């Protein structure tokens, strides 16, 4: 069956060979999709079995959210309220979510995750990565990854998220568990492995051991780094050839140089900085240095409980000093690069037929009208 999105006022293809500027803009366009794949981009008026009339609106690729923690139970609204009153964020609330997640049934976790996926879809997100990290024992890490795999192929084993209470004072013993029995149980359900390289979580040597073990098990590498202060995360990610290093809130000149001279994507999570009242990354410097960047929500119950990529785009333009075009790219092809995928984040022949129809004539409105529900229709 074929489908055409017709009468597109402004089509973002993300391929400069197809249209104007870095976004490959095509005016007065139509987009033909067959068997879930884009087959042609052309002038308005093309025909197909099913026609969707964009009525002159802007059409973009579906957003690619390359960093989320969607499988969890429990609520930390009070923590947020306390933080807004002046309590600093230190990541310790992860243990509260771990307890609630361990106590939830499979059906409860599945229903909670499905609701969050649907909320993200309504906001234009058509590709999502999901991490574990709220089980922190062998059975619950494997369970949450198994459930995550019901919703996405991009699942990430994050056993090295935080030291669980039962391992207090025995971080190295816990890392041995992560690299041993936990990895063995989780690897069949995961595509990636990740670790939280941060003061209060795990140090560079511990994270290096986790990444090396995951790589030996055939998993791709990701890393949380440089969120709460300057640290070794970015350098370690580049050293290990990680697909992405995420947060990147505190970056030295050498960190930026390392990113610019590597294939590791710098993934910014500006909704986290908004929610924790931390400084925003200097995205302008990172892009000007030549590094590849992505935007993601980091949807989680403690530091960024949002699924809205549009919100992240608006923050990136206002507070990370990206242009709107750079922010759109970071939320689409940038996220795809962070997941090492070339089938999503663009609307070109051969790519997945994942498109957003805006309730607006141009993509500028995503930053121009923050907080307004501008996603008129999502086509998957």
C-alpha cells in the first residue's frame, strides 16, 4: 500500500542534495511512502492509495530521542518541589525509583511504559532509546530490558547507574556483578551498554571496565558524562569509541577538542539542566568546533520528567545557543547518529516513513512558540 503526504508547504528532508540549505528544504512538496519506506520526494500533486493533505503545513522527520529511562515505577514530584526550593540535585533519588520499580509487576511496568511511549509519539517522537538502570540487580535489570525491548530495538543496559543500597561501600564488588552475571542476563535483551561516570556514581576505571565487558559481549557503547561537574567522562567516551556521551554540561577545551576529533556524538539533555537548575552546556562552542551533537529528553522521574522533544528544541535555541536549524538537526539526524542509524531522522528515498505534520507553516515555530502543542499529526 502506498501513501502520499501532499500539499506540504515546507518539507524538511535533512538532505541538502534534495533541497535548500542544511535541512534540505523542499517547498510545495509531496512525500510518497510505500511499505513503510519513503520512495520519493517531489512536487505537490503526486498520487497514492492513501492521501494525507498537509494543507500547506511544514513536515519534518519524526524526532529521534536517543536517551530515555522510560521503564520505571513511582513518583518523585516531591523531590522536584524540594529542589525548586533550593536542594541541589545529586542523583541519590535514583534509589527511590529503584525500590518502586522492583516492587512493580511486569504488567504495571508495561502499562506505564506504553503510556509514556504514546505521550512521546503524540509529541512527534517516532524513534526512542530506552535504558535500564532502575533494577540494579540481576533479575530486575534483565526484566526491565526485556520489557523495554517490547517497545524499541534500541535498548541500553545501564546496570552501572548508581550503587544500590545493598552494595554500600562495595562499589568494586558491584561493578564485578555488572560485568559478570548481570551482563550475562541482560545482554540478550540489549543493543547497548552504558554507565554513569560521575562523582557519586562510578569513576573512570569502573566505567571503563563496564564498557570493555559490554563490548566483549557484543554491545555498542554509550556513556553518561560530565553532568554534575568537570570529570573524565567525555575523554573516556572518546577513548573507548562510544557512539555518544550524554549530558556534556561541563566541558573543558580539551573535552571539546576530543569530541570534535572523534565520531562520538555529544548528546545534550537540556530539559535536565532546566529541571535541576544547572548551567546549560555551551552548545555553540561544541558545534563551532566541528563535533556532532544530538538532543534528547532524558525522560526519567527524577531529573527530567518530560517526553517533549519540542521543548528540548526550544531550550537548545534559547539557552544552548543553537540555531533553529541546528536544533532540528540535533533532534533528528543527530539522534540517529547517536544511535548509529541511517534509516531514521531524515525523509529521503530509502529512509523510514516517519513524519511529523506541524500545525504551523514552518519549523521555526518549534522555538518561536514554546509550550504550544504544534504536532498536528504523526505518520509512522
